[in-house]
């Protein structure tokens, strides 16, 4: 049974996911917080634009986690995966002192009718559980919200 997550994204990165220029969502953190140890393959991700609506849904195809990171290990992640992440240089600089990384390869990304939710906190990733699900879990009962589409492999280097 998959878990459900709310993923908050800057418009730039959400657009890259929707147009296929990005297929890996990376979260670098200083502390062990979601999505680290919270997301697994087959989980469903609701994609929300920062200060905007939930406007897409996707599925975690695979997940890789790294801990005890150093700036040099983060630089290695950038070299190996940034062509699939699409991270801006400022992002990598800002996150260079992170200790934890979660890479999520997404598949089956589908736009949905925009859903505005009442989310007031600063969390950029939320594991959805009733009753604190912002009403999103009811969308899953109306049928299959995931459609088949191509993805990219997290280990793909092309």
C-alpha cells in the first residue's frame, strides 16, 4: 500500500518536472526530516507550487538516500545527477552544508485540476495521514489518479 506525500516546489522546478526536463526530485537537509526515511518506491506524490495550488500528481519510481554528507560528497551528487535534477547553482551552494539527501525518481506525472489547500506551515514535504491530509486523500478514492508515462532511471547517465 503506497503512502501519500505533499511536495512543495518552486515554480521553476515544478515546470521542469511537468515538461520532462527534470525527473529526479532532490531534497538536501541538515537534519533527518521527511522525505528522508519517509518515501519509498510506489508512493504517490501530490505536487504543489509554492504559494500556489496542488496541480500535479506523480509516483516515486525509486528512491536513494545518503547520510553523513560532506561538501565534497554533495559535489559528487551534483556531478552525477544534476542533469536529471536541474538544480540551479545557487541551490547547490545554499545546500552545500547538508548532511542528508533523498533522491526520488518520479514517473507517471500527471497534471490535475488545481486544488487550493489551507497549508500555513513552512514544511516543504508533508507525509499525508488522515485527518491532516488537506483533503487530498479523498482525491485518490475517485479513481486512478496516476497514468502510465515514461520516466528516467535514477542511475541513467545520459
